[in-house]
């Protein structure tokens, strides 16, 4: 890995099989496959099953995407179906 090719660590918080959560998961996975192949660790957390993990990141709404690496850390909340909004929020150009 080089600085031009950093490792990514993302956590997507969802709520069961809600339509917004399912749409967010599909969009985030597609973005990871297309923009970050082989460079991203994506953890998906259902807040109903693992509320302690949601507390760890102070999640107050779902879906929420948490970017841990590369710095700076960031949280994207709400409508995650818009791939251009995701790209901008994660600083992918």
C-alpha cells in the first residue's frame, strides 16, 4: 500500500431489513466494489442486534456510515442511496 492507495475502514449501521437500510447497504457495497476494490474493510452492524456497537460510535440515526480510515474520521447520516453524495462525503474524487 502507498499513500495514494490507502486502506479504508468503514462501518455501516442499519436497522434490520428496512428499505432505506437495504438501499444504503447496496449502494455502499457497490461503491466499495467500484472505487475501493481490495482496499476496504466494510463492517455492517444491525443496531437492533448489536446496540452496544451503535453506542460505541454514538449512532443516533440509521443508516449511518462511519469512516475510520483513512483520516479524518467521518460520519454520513441519512440517505445513503445517492452514490455521488457518498463519494463526496468520503472524499473520493
